[in-house]
């Protein structure tokens, strides 16, 4: 197999797309190999590289099934549940904190579980 064609940033010919561009079109690479690459030069570092796939070989995105939707909802619920107080925080728990903000920074005026004394 020969080397991949390399195009300058924003100068790729029609018929090629990145994964994100394919997704915006409702497509996915579908197992095809990388067809080309884009390079964006940077100062003092290596170039940024984006891989391109052929649009004509792309296949439609698989539809969301009820089982996949349920699994996604469970995964997102687990990311929102605080391991300390076991409540749904309403947002994804920051990995840096490891728990919801009220558990990480308890108010000196509040008792346990956020209730006032």
C-alpha cells in the first residue's frame, strides 16, 4: 500500500470528509480505511492532522434502538449521581471533585445532607 495523499488545511477535494463531517451528513466510515489526510502547519510543533474518508463509500449511521437508548440513559444517570450523597446532581459530576459541588464544598451554615440546623 502506498502513502496516503496529503492535502493542506481547507484544500481537500470534494468527495472526502472527516468523521465529524460524515456524521453531520448522517453517515459513518463503515469500516473503510483512511483515504487521505489534511495537515495544518503549526509553529514550533508538528502539524495538526485530520484523517479523511471517502463520502461515496460511507454508510448510513445505525439507528438508535430502544435498548441502546436505555443504556445511554443509564450511563448518563450514573455520571450525574453523586457517590457521596447518592442524589442526581442534575449535571455531570466533575472528575476533579469526584462528588457534587455541595458535597465537595459543604456550607458551614448547613448540616448534613444540605439541611439547615
